[in-house]
C-alpha cells in the first residue's frame, strides 16, 4: 500500500516535521511505501518539497505533485498556519481536490483546544467535512471536537497517541554539554512562547534553591524566526533580574535532534508549566528518555502523566516548588518515575505500535486487505 504524506519535513525546524519523520520511518519499517510532499526546505528519501507556506497556489502544487505518485491514501499533518494565510485555510481546497477524484484522506489535527472557537472552529469544521478520517492524539481532543461540532463529527475521529522513540540516554551528556556533574538539574526546553510559561519557573526557582542549594535550572530553546520576540526579551530580562541568576544556565541555538537528546539526557527532571496545550511532543520525548516531569494540569498532561506514572501534575505555584524539590531531592523517586515512563512507552506508545494503528486506519480507508497467498508484489 502506498501512502502519500503531506507535511513539513526535516531539516525544517518544526515539531510537526520531526513527528512526520518518525512516523514515516516507522511506517516504512512496517513495509508501507511512503512518499512525502511538503514545504520547500524538506529533504530525504522519497521527499518532494514543492510548495512554500504562503503560496497562493499551494493546494494545486501539493495536489498535482501527490497525484503523480498515485497514493492509495493521502495523510495530511495539520497545524494552523502550515498551509498558508488565514490560519492555513488552503488545507480545505486541498482536501476537496482529493475528494473530487476519490482518493481517501486522513488528517492528523495536532492542535485542538477546548473550547474550539473562532477561526479554528471554522477551519476544523471544514476539515471534518472533507476528510475521510481525522486523527487526534488524545481523547479530550475528540471530545472537544464533538462538543463544538456535534457528535456526528466525532464519528470520523480516531484517537492514535503521539508516538515515542525507544532510546537510550547519553550517560556522558553533561560533560559533552559543559554542565556540572554534581548539580541536580531541572530543565525547561522548547520554543520560547508565552503559552509555555518559562518565566514561571524562573520566578519560582529561588524558592527551590532555598530547599535544594545544589539545584540548577537549565533553559534550552529559541524563538522561531521573529515569533514572540518580545516574550523572549522579557524572559531574558527576568533571568537577569533573578536573585538566582547565577544558578540558571541558558542554552541557545539550533537544537538539532542529537543536541536536543543530549540536553534531555543531562536533566534530572523536566518542567512543563504550559498554560494551554493540545498535546506535547516535548512530553513524549521526556517519556522516551525516562525523565520525570513536573507539569501543569492541562487535560492532556494530566492524563498522560497519570497513565505513565512519570511525574507530578501541579495546580499552583506551591505545587511546582514541592514537586520539583521532591523529584530533584529523591533519586529513588526519580528512578521509579523513569522506569514507569519507559515501560509505558514500550507497552503503549513506541513508534512501531503507533505505525501499526496508522496502518489499520489506512487499510480501512483504502479497502486494501491482507494479501492472498498466491499474490505476488513487485516494485
């Protein structure tokens, strides 16, 4: 079966690009033939970069390139603004084009907030109308769509968790990064955005230091282009003014995957104090590396952390301080959380399992069934 994937793709720096690469690799590992049509800048085997983010003719460029590859199913990785102006409205005519020629489509919605309002509601309503199936990563996203668009909308929705890698942390990470080996490291990592609330842990860190004098706060990330430049400058100013500034380390620059992995390997615990989130690729990476998490009580974070036993959900500033101190100060607790996280990944979230769930969906959409014994397949 041939799958056509439409998405941003590495080396483009984007969480959706990284997600797509891991999914594509896992699908190919399951013997599916996968081609990627995407944004200029993507590269790799069977990857065709044919459109830019704001091309007026984006739908036709993507459609024309993809139809030449004769896919059995087309799978669109969706994020607002990936497909042009007006919150990425060009994804709608793209889906309509495939609908007109009878090629089944699936769309993974990486962002579904609750409540679904405004422009998001308009676009998601049209995606659900024109796609044959919609994938979300968390049950609360399916419920949010049902609440906003009606129970019939949820009939098209499948919950397939965010895949997680099976990896081994780098035991030499701190030395290679130049971080001290004798400190207890609390990490925040990712793009600098107001919704991530990096500033919260900067403000709370002096309270953590009062109880754990050997703690170190590491902040790793960057802004994307000029996005949220004001927030970044405000965050840096907070760090400069913090009474704990000598115990805060900032890692800036291009966090290529091996660098990202090394930084996670160096942490004792990770803080994810998000104000709002739909689902979190960073949390998936934390689980992969067995890094205990201190997280906000958004529905997705709470469900995953509870299921995995990988850390603490926090509802107040005091909760963040107490949870960070507990994890950083208790190696046995960290070890229990780490082993629980990695076991949860192996049993429920590893990419080969997630690829299998996608393959089931593709078979349902395309009508392709398992091959009969006397059928020969040639390249």
